[in-house]
């Protein structure tokens, strides 16, 4: 694989992202809005979970304990590949 070609995991994720956008039949502008909203949406969802966990809600404490690492990795991936997500959007 060349230095400029995407890794297999990245290529797969970007194909799935395009498939999601295609399935909703979004306009080009809407597709770009989705790509732009990914990090804010991720942060919003994380805040809901961490706020509830911090407030002592047992279900959220348990859930965050199981997903915190995966959510952090997902956010890092989306941040690192923000340009690729935008390009995939159209």
C-alpha cells in the first residue's frame, strides 16, 4: 500500500460513511453538514454520558466504564480524518 493510499480500515470506514449518506438521499450541502457535525455530535453524546456518570447515575457509570476507551479512539479517528470525511461527503 502506498503512503498516499488509505489504510484498509480507513477506506472501509469512508465507504460506510458514503453509504450512509447515499441511503438518506442527501443533497451535497446536507452531506457536508453531516460531515461537519460529526465531532460536535460525538462531543454532545459523550457529554450526556459523562455528565450523568459524574452525577452518580449507576447505568451511565457502568456504560461509560465500558465505552470510554472506544469513544475516545473514535473521536481521535474522526478528528484525524475530518478532511477525508468531508471529501467522502462529496
